[in-house]
């Protein structure tokens, strides 16, 4: 039976590492200062709880703010004194020093306001944090009126105290110096009030300052660090000064949670301000979540109409009853995602990554588009094709349900339909346990064909493929008369041969449907004009899947420390985009190229390891081979000529 702590005073209680809290009820409880580190809180109810600091900890931000204000005041006094040397007409050296300091302050704060903290050196950033904006950001992080007032008053008081003491001690500086000192101190304080305020409002330019302030604010607060919060409910909970680093947040509910922007999120999806707003309000209409890592997010019943999730990872997410009308789901990863009851009418599902664990029961959908819209074609590849028709209830899931556990037999040159038919018949007879069933054929290029067969999930596809092609190549080497001896009186082989021959003669040929046309050792050859439903317009699911995998791998790499010097993550992202957008690569070549990019992304986690460097070298060589023969005017060639050498250099390969 689940434990019940509802409405209790649990301030400062220690639940660290407990495994008996699954489904526990903490609703309306006071959990300020409570420690849930590494606890299993799966399906726990924290609705209407009050988390954060205990009252005795509230004095901490005030003391910290006053302490750091002392340093800030001294720094401001020093700046004011140096600027006041401009008026020291007796010594030219002092005037030069004063003008230099004034110019540096103007340049520094201009950069701070217009470009943010990260444009300056680490040393100057540290000075800013410790002496200026930091004592003002801390009170904002605690979101207490008294603390904020103390921080602002403290900086002003210490600054002007130092100014006053200095000028009383050195009256030779005169009233002009006093005015200059006061002006500089006041101006700098106001500028840093602005910086501290913008940082706590979520301005990305000051994210470093904000993160440090929130880290201090969370000290002594409620800790869920390392806890399992799968399916936990934080509806209308107050969560300021709460530590959520390294937590498992699969399908956790945050509807109308208060002060979610004051938590310490670590690397979870809560670090994104737009995502936090979406979780709290449930309103994501027209928002852009390009390539966001939203794995395990709970967006049940959310309004996501017209939102863009291109390249995003929504695997294991809860999208039950969500409105995804006209949403852009190109290359969106949906492995294990629950779309039960969701609305997908008008969604763009090009290369989306649904799997056999994606739940599509009860999806409401009248029509979808298999490509993104353009000015020339605002309704690209609409399904159903007839614009006067719509999917009936339940039809969309049947139409779009992808094919899984398939054996893909790709023939890349000089296809011999008769050899294909005989080899496949032999494979099916030799491995009845594999339950081979042809579900698709697709022509690729002038003389290439993909034969796709559904298999038993436990089948060894590598072994089946190797055995098939060994047999196929031997049969292909036989003369026509020798092949005819094997085919004699076997109408089943003749039927499959005709199917392959037809596929080779059609611009596009794709078999999949409900009409049983032939039976070859338990192999159902089925025909219709439908596409597979994963990638749309006869494209293969592999491209969307591998592209999504690349995006996930890239999201795990660190960002470049210098925006003007892209790192492995940024270079590989550019390479991924260039490959996807190329009009000269076939779908198969794009898939193969993206697989190599994925290999580089995995190796990029430890680029200086010798084994990773060897892996990277092989992948780069493979990419060069894939791109060989492309027209020199192709934008992909131009991009790779710049990107591949830069990537090699970062791996220490040249």
C-alpha cells in the first residue's frame, strides 16, 4: 500500500535513498528543506506541495548579498577613483590611466548589455559575478522582496561608503573627483541591477550568471537529486530553490507549477525556458522546438497546433489527447511515445521516426502531409490523395503503422529477377522459423531494387542476408537454361520473378496491401499503391530514423566554448544538414552518410582516445567515398571540403 504524507509538515525530513515511496502521496505537504536524494518516487503525488528553503535558511541570501556587496562597493570605488584621475592636470600619466579606465568600462558594459556575459574573458566574467551582478542576482533568485531590497541597498551603501571615505581621506582630489566617483559608482550599480534582473528573467545572454545565482539559492532547499520521478505529479506545486539535477523525469507532470524557473534543473529538459513555460501552461501553439531533446516529456492534452518539432526527440513522451494539428513532425523521434487520442489532422510527418512501440490508438486524423510545405506546393503529398476524402475513425493508424523486424535485401547492380525469386524461395524453405513474408519492393535508380521481407523478431537478419546473397550470386552466375531447370513447373517462383521484373520496369514500384496474389512457401506477395507510412512517398524509414539518431547523439555533445570557433557538435550539425538537403544524393546514400556522421558523433564524446580517433578516421574516409563523383557545383561538395578537414583536425587527425 502506498504511503500517505498528504498535508503533513515534512520540513527538513530525510528520505534519502528510500525505495518504498513508489506512489506515495505528498499532496499539500510542506517539503521545504526535505532530502529525497536518490529516492524512488515513481508515480508519487506532489501536487500543491511547497518546496524550497526552510525559514531559517532565508537569512542566508541576505548575509551573502551583504558580504558580496562589500566587495562590489570596493570595486566600484576603485573604478570611480581611476576615472577621476582624468581631472588630475598635474600628471599626464594619471590622465591617461583615467581615460583608459573610462573607455574600458564603456566597452565592457556595452558588450555586457548587448552581447552578454560570454563575450568577455573568463577572468572578467568572474570579476563581474563576484563583485557586481552576483550580489544582485542572488536576491532575485530567492524571489523575496526583502532580500532584493537588501541586495540593492547593500551595493549602493558600500559603494558610496567607499567613495565617501576615500574622498575624505584624500581631499586633494577635490569636489570634481567626488562627483566623478559618485557618478561612476551609481551608473555601474544601475547597470548591474539591470544585468541581474535580466539574468533572472531568463535572458540567455546572462545564463551563466543566472545558473550560479540559482545554484546558491538551491543550497539547503528541497533536493530531488538523482531521484526517480517517473510519472510524478507536481501540479500546482511551489518549487523554488529545488535541486532536480540528474533526476529521471519521464512523463512527470508540471501543470501550473509555481516558480519552476527557480529550480536547479541540471541537464534535464527543464533547463529550457520555453519548455518550462509549455509544461506549466500546456500552451505551445506556433512554438519552435527545433532539435530539442524532449525525451520523456509529459504534454498530455497540450495545445501544440502549428508547433514545429523538426528533428526533436519526443521518445517516451506522453502526448495523449494533445492537439498536434498542422504540427511539423519532420524527423521527429517518437520511439515509445504515447499518441493515444492525439489530433494529427494536417500534420507534416516527413521521415518521422515512429516505431513498433509508438502508441497510435484512437488518433484523430482526417489527413496528413508526407512532406513539408513550400510556396510552390502548400499541400505536399496529402494522404488520402483525394482532397475530398478524409480518414475514417481508426483508418490513420492502420495506414501509417510502420513495418518492423524486416529483412532488407538490397540489390545494387544487374538485378536478375529469376535468381532473386529462386534464392528467396530457398531461404524461406531453409528457415521456416523466420516466418519470411515479402511486404515491399522498391525500385531504386535504373537497375537497383530493394526487397523487404517481414521476419520473426528473433531472427538473425545478418545470417539470413548473408545466406540469401551467397545463394543469389551463385544462381546469378548460372546460365538461363540452368536456371530454367530449377524453375521448371514451379509457378510460385515464376510469380515472384514476374513481380521483381515488373518492379524493375516501373519508375516506382512498392508492394504492400491486403490482396493475396501468390503464396511462395508461406510468402505473401501483396499489392497496392500505398506507401510504407514511415517516411512517406515510398522513402525508407531508415533515413528518418538514422537522422533522428544523429540529432540525439549530437545533443549529447558539449557546445563550443567560443561561438566563433565551432566544435565537433556544430561542425557535424552543419554536415548533417548539408547531407539531408542535398539533391544529388540518393535516399540510400543519405542514410549511409548519416550513419557515418552518427559514428563521428559517438566518437566525438572522447575525441582524443586513440580508438575513437581510428573510428573517426574510418568514418571520414567512408564519407569521402560516398561523396566521390558528385558534381563540383553541388553545395554538399563545397560544404564537405570545408567541414571534413576541420572535423579531422578536432580529432587530431591532421
